[in-house]
C-alpha cells in the first residue's frame, strides 16, 4: 500500500524532494559565512532566490532546524556546571573523566549531542551544522519562532514563468518603518515688528503727501469753485 506524501510534490519523487530540501537549506544557512574571494559570492548574506512554491515548502524545514539548535543551547548551558577546564588527556582531565562529575556532565550534554546528530542527518553537511549551532541559535536565542520570511518578487522565472520569491532570515536587511511627523510651526517674533514698521512708514508717507505743495494746491483748487459760488 502506497502512502501519499504531505505537502507539494513539486514534480519530484520523495527522495529527489528530500535532496532538494537539503541542498536549499544548506545554501541558505551557508550564505551567512561566505568568503569574499570565493566564486559565486551571494550579493546579500542570509538570502536565497527561488520560486514561491519551493520557498513555502523549505521554510518550515529550516525553521525546524533552528528550533532544534535553540533547544540544544539550554542543555549545553546546563552542562557547563559539570565541565572542566583541564586540557584533554592531562592527569587532571583523566581524573575528571573517571569521576562522578563526568557522569553528570555526560547526562546533561547528551540531549544537545542528540539534537546535533539529528540536524546532521537532515542536512548532511558539517559546515551548515556548525553555522546552525554556533551562529543562528545565538542570533535567535530570544525568538520563539518565525526565523525566516518570504518576499515575493515581481519578476518571473524564464522557461516556465514561475513566480520568484526571496527566502531570508529575519533580521537581515530589515526595513525600519519611520513615522512621519508634521513640521512644527514656529512663530516669527520679528514679523509683528516688521508689520508695525510698515504701518508707520505708510503713515509717514501719507503725512508727507498731505504736506506737499502739490497736495495743497489741489486742495485750494477744489475749494475755489465753492467760494466763487458763494460770492455769486
């Protein structure tokens, strides 16, 4: 009896799909630690470009690995109280190795070792596992989930017109939203003084115009006909 697989088949059988998930997860994790002189250096670390369908399938696979790495961190911190700083194969280290303290350390560190082995069984890449348990678990130590995000791109893939998408870790190239504030209106203290000075200047101009000879002559000429009419 054949069992149907969950999720998208993506046009591949089970073994092919598993290998594809391993390669894509390793590519995403290893993009965080890339030599600048190496060929095919990614433009932005912590990001890969794929199709939307593949990104939606690979995202839970990667987040499961990061959760496993986060769980191992607590076990390792608990085992540090039973560890020793002696050099390996030294007399002090051999004494610790045969003591009850080593038994306690071994029991405390065992879950972390098991989680690391499970991650290697899923990835089959030592470098990716090292990055996962050394860098990513420290980065997301205080984050309970949602370690990756998918951003759809406007362009499509050549050949089958599949919609492209970005799969990247949260915290890489985050867009910070800034709230716009209305500009503050500052009253100009010099404006009232300027208005007052303008009014004074206009008043002076009117007074000067009234005192001018031309204005006096015009006023006399306007009054002359009235006086003539009275005399008549």
